[in-house]
C-alpha cells in the first residue's frame, strides 16, 4: 500500500503549540499522531512571534518526527488579521486585474503600502461584495521562514478562527456556530463568517451570542461538556489526548479546506 500523506495542523498559541496529523481513508479520517509542545514564555506575544530562533529550536525535535510525505496547515492569529467587505467594482475585471484592484483599494483604506500586505478574498454569499482578509507581509514571511528552516512542507496558512469552519459539518443540526476559547480570547466561526473577541470584552457565552446575533442554543462550544471536535475523526488510534477540546483549531487545520 502506498504511504498516505500526513495532513498536519499546527496551532501556535501564546504558551503552547498543538499539532494533529491525520490521513484520509475511504470511510473518513484516521488519527496518526498528536503533539502538545510547551513554549517558553515571551516567544509569542499577543500572536506575534517575538523570538523566531527560540521557536525554531522548540519545534525542531517535533519536525524531525514527521515523514517526508506531509502537508502542513499553519495557523495565523485572527487577532493579527484585518477583515474588510469591499463592494465589487462597477466593471468586470479579469482575475489578475481584480486582485490588483483589491490590493490597491485595501492598501488605501489601511493607509499602507501594497507590498506590506498579503491578502486573500472570496465572494460574499449574502451581498455583491468581496470578503477580504489581510495580514502584514512580514508576519507571514516570519512563519514561512520558520517552516523552511524546519523543512516543513506548507500547504496553507489559515487564520485560526477560520479553521473552525472545517468542523461545522460535525455539529448537531440545530447549531450553526462553533466557539473555541482560551484565557485570552474567544474564536468563533459560522458558515459565512469567523472572528475573534478578546476575553475581557465578554462576560460569558450569552454575551457572545448576543454580539453574534445568534440564540444561545445555536452555538456549540469546544469544551468537555459540549462539542467534541474529535468526532470528526473516525479512526482514533492512538487515543485522543486528555483535554482534547483544546485541539479544535489544530484539528480543523489538519482537515484542510472547508467543505460544507
């Protein structure tokens, strides 16, 4: 049997990096490995990589465990992204022209040089507009340099909240929003949107539901008493980790492109 590519999601957080490797079977997903990698305090500061060299040294032993045939999906902190809805131009444009127009428009709105931005966009499902996500080029470059140094084969860099969309098909039918949180933030995703709220700005889950204009019963939380993200994996050998709900973003990254 040919060796299957490992699809790996790496979620780099403030104090820990969580990683999941899965392979695709005819009947679903199979877990290959998971990792919990503690990070030295100060390496990551509010999503920004302060010490790339130390982070590289921390991840190097992990990277050496990976097979050559792998595809890595890296997280990018949602708090360091800018999301904009830009109306479609009045005239039809070819793809390259459209991309250049969006880049110029976004740079003007943010008062930045076009070369300082990296962005991705898609059609707004509810309006004649583009949904655009932008990040600073130098921060993406730091991530890609890290991956290159570790001989990691990067397939995509995805905002961490956006990765939760990949788990939406596994929610109960009455729920349409998935939330993951740590001590600093709430990450959320619905079919058409995703985002972040700082933990200090919300008192509880009811307040989050109100901000998202959703009834509380429509929201699932990745936590022990609610949604188990590992239900997306049909073959769980080795066993899933303790505190497995914390791996929701890493697992969503590993599963790849959103299919809803």
